[in-house]
C-alpha cells in the first residue's frame, strides 16, 4: 500500500512538470527537474521500511518515465538513455539510503536508537 502511494505521488509530480513545461524544455532539463523534485517523493521513507522484492518495482517507474520522455517503447533505447544521462536506478538509491541510515543509527548516542537496534 505504501509503495503504491509513493508511485502515485511520483506520477502526480512528474505529470505536473510535464503539464507546466510540456515539450518546450529539453529532455535534459525535464529529467533534471524530475530527478531533483520528483525522485525524492518516490523514495521518501523507503529506507525505513522492510520491502519484499515484489515491492521494489521502482525501476519500472523510471523506465516508464524515460519511455514517455523520449517517446519510445524500445527498452534498448531507454537503457542507453539512462546510461547516457547517468540515471541511477531507485533500487540502488534506496540501498544507499538504507546503508546511510544504518550507519547513522549505529553511531548514534541516543539510547532509544540503541535499544531499537538491539531488538533486531
């Protein structure tokens, strides 16, 4: 349920950007706006949740975004565009965020964080 809400909010944000600037801006500008404004919405709070593999369909969201942005259904073109623009997939971004959160929790002096970590 939580993943569905994150995706819905992400799509709403990207559609707002497409609605405002449409096809007037270059793909590079649109992509940078989406990465800086919409991707955090997609990833919000996911590092604090335990997700099963089926819920990690976040790559699909990014693939669909590239398909829409570059007007193609060819996955080879989509993958090349993602590589060219240096797109980091959400699964990897989530893993980095989880690692960062765990590091912060392990180095925390807060007694409640220490107690929570000992429960796992």
